[in-house]
């Protein structure tokens, strides 16, 4: 399914709120922008109503429904960005892994990778519009429906995180260490697989921008499992290459590069390296000490994060207090407020509103006296 309307032929409405873009570029902002990972999802009653009994992956392939789900939190909260509703696992499926079933949390593969020979089943040169056009169509449709209200974020999983899913079949249940073992037992095949994923991810990100995405985030949800040695050997060079290649390819297409965010969960050992990796923003999980992260990253990049998602289960006063503490540590410039991971499914939407509004109110107050 191709995306018929791209920025080449679609005139999108002028952007009314560019706060997050300015923050990502390191420009001064009058308040701290805020969005939430997994902000469109199961914690919203309107999500459950709109999705109904449609399977998760079927939902991802329905551009009209995807657009509706993406816009739901924007209509409910005063957020500074929308993020397209999709899944990181669309790429392995596009490359040839078959989905045995769709339990609602993501696909379970019928043919996970278990040996170097299994790489032969993958097609790294898949037709991207045929396999992933539904994503780009949803992005274009959502940009139109946003009417310039806030920027739209596109995203992908990082190579290592996708490799882990492809080998361990994570959605089917825990199978720890199998992917890390594959790295050390089969280093050449691992580099080959990661290279395939790098190229697919790069193409996917470029096409998302062509379709209308205004920021990009790379989710490396299992980065911390690698530790400093394996992360530096296998993943960090690939992450750097993705940032470089995406920006170069966009320029070749006469499209302005968009800000890029890397979120390497639990990779606290790599904050300094990530700040030098070519991304504009480094996302932090809730286990990072804020001042330590600022010291390591310096003023090279914008930081994003990192309230513990369970804090949204606290009282409203406690949420406001936590926001104040977070802002005091991060400051109000070169900063994007977010959670340290995705919104948990039983979160009260009213508490999300308290979080979002507190970020705006307190950061405006801090800027007024600075």
C-alpha cells in the first residue's frame, strides 16, 4: 500500500507549535515541551472503544484507525507532539519473518532466527512501499488531520532491539540471553543481521519523513542488556551510521533533515557516547541520575525524559512535586519532558493531564524568573 500524499505533493498546514523542534535543535524555548512514550494506547478509554476487538497488528495496518488513535491523546491533553501509532516489529515482518499469531501485544514469530543459516529467509531488499506503505499513508493522513497543531514523530526500533525480538521471540515469552549468546557465538552473522536491519531502518525512517514525520525516534529498548563491551562493538557503530545515513539521504532528496532522538534504555554507560553519535536528542530512562547525565552529555545534545512511569499512579500533588524536582534538575533549556519509558496501561488519564500541565506551568514560572 503506497502513500499517495507525501510532502512532495501535499501542502500541510503551517505548524502552530514548534516548541519540541526548537528544543531538539538547542534553541531557546519559553516553556519545556512534553510528550509521552506510548501516549496513544490502552490507558485511554477512547483507544479501547476505537480499537475494539481488532488485533494489534491489524490495527497497525489500518491507516484510518492508526490516525484516529494517534490523535486521541492530542485531543485530550495539551501535548507538544504526536507520535504515530505503530510498532517497532513491522520491519522484521517486512523482511520475511512470519507472524504465527497476534496476541494483542505484538506478533509472535513462527520462524524466529536460531542459526546463521536462518538469515537466508530474510529479504533485506523488500519493496518498502508494498510492505510498509500503510505506515506512511497513516503518517500523511495524520499530518493532514493535525492541521499544524503539533509536530508528528515517526519512529523505529533499533537494530539490536529488533535482533533480540527476532531471535528470542520476546512476545511469546522470556527466553533470556539467547540473542546475546548469538552475538558472541556468531559475530559475523550478527554483524550481517545488524547490517540488514540498519539498512531497512534507514529506509523506513527516510520514508516516514517523506510522508510527513517531523521528528524521528529510535527505540533501543534492550540496549542496557549488552553492557559497555558488546554495545560498543555491535550496536553503537550501527546507531551512528543510521543517524548519518538518514540525514544524508534526506538532503539527497532535497528534504531538510529532521531532529533525531535515540532512546537506549538502561544504557547508562553509553550516555557520553550517545551524545556524540549524531543524534540531536538523547532519551533517558527513569533510572538515570539527571545531573550525572547532564555532566556526561554536556551541552552537545538535548536530553529527554525521565519521570518513572509509576509516578503517574501517585496522588496529583505528588505528581506535581515530582515534576518540579525533575525540572529543577534538568533545567528548562535543551530539555524535552517525558516519562522514562512508556505509559503503563492502567494509568489514570487525569493523572497524565496533571503531569503535562505541570511541566508547562512550572517551566514557564522558572523561565520567568531566570
